[in-house]
């Protein structure tokens, strides 16, 4: 049985976690394929709220095996804390239901310091990273000098590798007054390694074995298409491949198993951090979409608490995401948040230097100059939070969903109308 890939269709925080949780009900394995604790995936079950940063959102389901794939970069201290937090919430997390790839890379304290230094030095051009050391960890991976999770199996060798890596990093960090405490870091990471050892596995072989036995696998994306290191607005991106292609290399599986690519898109646009965002609204629309912060689903980062930049849905970007991922279907989240607007805008094209663009320019400079061209659609005033089937949605909300699907050329198969598991309309 094949693989369903779930990826973010915008700039992250689309609501991937809640859809992974939904699809995990019918899966045997849920596997995260990219990123690290820069991600924050929220799942609301009744009045309980679960926030996953590293552990796949499928962990909440009994009988599901959660995998952290080789494409990830892992801060072992964050991971141990997350395991403990989930256990305190009553979630079963053991080496029987959580497997960590031996090939995933380690985020060290030096990576975190470097992330901070680079961001500070970039001033107004800072990427606005989550300061979790993501970029420097992938840099070392590709530069072939990273430390891998599998090294934790031999504690002495691991301590040696980590010490070497930190001492090397300190040569430049100390020039900037940011040297890390090597021995304290080695001690803390060794303690974490002892805890994590039983979870470490050759997850690619495990996954392929389960697939050959007929298991249904959900590949859980983090971040979003427009943050992809190749396909996003480089350099205002993350350092991994959160698109559908990244699922294959990030897990070590072949394309023949993939039968579904589900894009998750928010019904409007949000972005946290720097970089171009053509439909960003600095006025009342942006404020209303963001919310006041009173509700946990208001637009403030799950990982960093930063207010997200908000604006109308950008169909130019969404069509592009559909193309580079090959979406077989889309799910639209937070439709409930659009209730109460007299009209709802959708950006259908950009005007750049007097020309109309229906696809995003590859150049950031051009993208920064893009003026969104909007279609204004009729809004609706009804509260959608109780809607559970198509007929429960007001006509204007249905028309909005149809419009988006048609504009992207991809069917919208699910719409969510609130954060809770059951607040869902299957179309
Ligand atoms: P992810 O990173 O893609 O998993 O998304 P996040 O969890 O970072 O952000 C999505 C936020 O929106 C979370 O607080 C979710 O609980 C919430 N959410 C998801 N779907 C809906 C929805 O349909 N309506 C509302 N109001 N909130 C939602
Ligand atoms: P989830 O999985 C939203 C953004 C950061 C920054 C850029 C680079 O919850 O959707 P990084 O720390 O990765 O080097 O930062 O990417 N970013 C996210 N934005 N959701 C995320 O994850 C993100 N992960 C990274 O804000 O702009
Ligand atoms: Mg998130």
C-alpha cells in the first residue's frame, strides 16, 4: 500500500499537523521528512492541545509508528524535552512507536550560535529564521562535516565527534565572543544520547519493508513550498526541501509508492520572517486575519510566538505550489476566519513594472515590486465552526472554495472550519 505525501502549499503554518493527524487514523506509519524544531504543528483534540516540533503528528494515534526521517536535522535536547512533554500529556512515546533515522543530522549548540550571529549581522536583510540552528546544521551536512544521529549509539565516539565539531566551530565563534562551552555541551548531549539510543534505527530500510508488506504511510511535511531552498523565494527560505520531492530523499523511498500528494493551503496568506509577500496587508484586513492573539489559532508563531504577516490568498503562488509539488488534491484550512468580511480578496495575478504576471518571477527584486491584482468575491457573515458537510456552508463560502479549486486546477477535497479534529468538511 502506498504513500500519501502531505506538504504545505504556502509559507508554512497552513495546518499540516491537523491533517496529518486526520489521515493518520487510516495509516500504519507517519514519517516526517524535513526540517527540525523550526516547525510547530498543532493538533487540537477536544480541549487538549498538542504541539509537535520534531515528533510526527501521527504519534497521537495508538498503533501508528512515527518516523523521524534522514532528511531531518535534530536537536537532541529539544527532542528529549518534547518526548517528556508528550508523555506528561498522556501520549505513549516509546522505541516501539517512534523511530529516529541514524542518518538524520545533529543540531549542535554551535549551529544555534551561528544562526544568531548570521541573523544579527544581516541587519535589515535578515531572513528572520527561527534561530534553531537549522541553516548551519544543513550547511555542515552538505559540507560533509556534520555529526549524524547514528553516532549516538557509541557514546565515546559520539562525544569525540561532537567535541571535534564544537572545537572547530569555536575557532570562529570565539572571535565574535560567542564560543560555546564544549564540555558542558558534550555532557548534555551525551545524556540526551543515552535517552535516545533505543529509538535510533535504519528508518529507510524499515519504511521500505513496511511498504512492501502493504502498510499505508503518511509522509509529513514541515514548512511550506514557498520556503523550499530551491523553489521558494531564495534566500528567504529554510535550508531543506519541504516539497513533495523532498519526501522521497528525506525518507529514502522511491516514487513508485506515492499515490497521493495532498497540499495544505490556508484560505488566506501568512508568512513569518522576512522575504517578499505580495499580498501582505498592513491595514485592517491583515489585522483581522491575524487575530488578537486571544485564540491559540490566531496568527502568532507556534515555535517563536512572532506575529505572522497576513493578507489575502495568493493564487499566483498557490498555482505555482500545485505545479512544483504535483498536488493530486488540496485541503483548505481556516475558512472560518474569513467569516464576516463583506468581500474576500484573491490575488489572481501580479503587475510588475507595467506587465501582468500569472506566475511568480524567479527574481526576488521583481517579486518585491509585485502589485497584487485582486478579484473581490462576495463574503459571508455566518459562523462556519459548526459546519460538517457541504450543505452547511453558505453559498458564498462554497463559491470561494470552488473558485480557488478552479484557479489552481486541483480539486479541494477537504475544508477545515476550526482547529478541533472534528471541525472538518469533506467535500
Ligand atoms: P502547521 O505548522 O502547518 O501544522 O500549522 P500550525 O499548527 O503552526 O498553525 C496552524 C494553526 O491553526 C494551529 O493553531 C491550528 O490549531 C489552527 N488551525 C488549523 N486548522 C484550522 C481551522 O480550520 N480553523 C482555525 N480557526 N484554526 C485552525
Ligand atoms: P511549520 O512546519 C512557518 C521560516 C522562518 C524563516 C525561514 C527560515 O510549522 O509550517 P529557519 O529557522 O528554518 O532557518 O527559518 O523559514 N520557517 C517557518 N515558517 N512555519 C514553519 O514550520 C517554519 N519553519 C521555518 O520563519 O522565515
Ligand atoms: Mg507551524
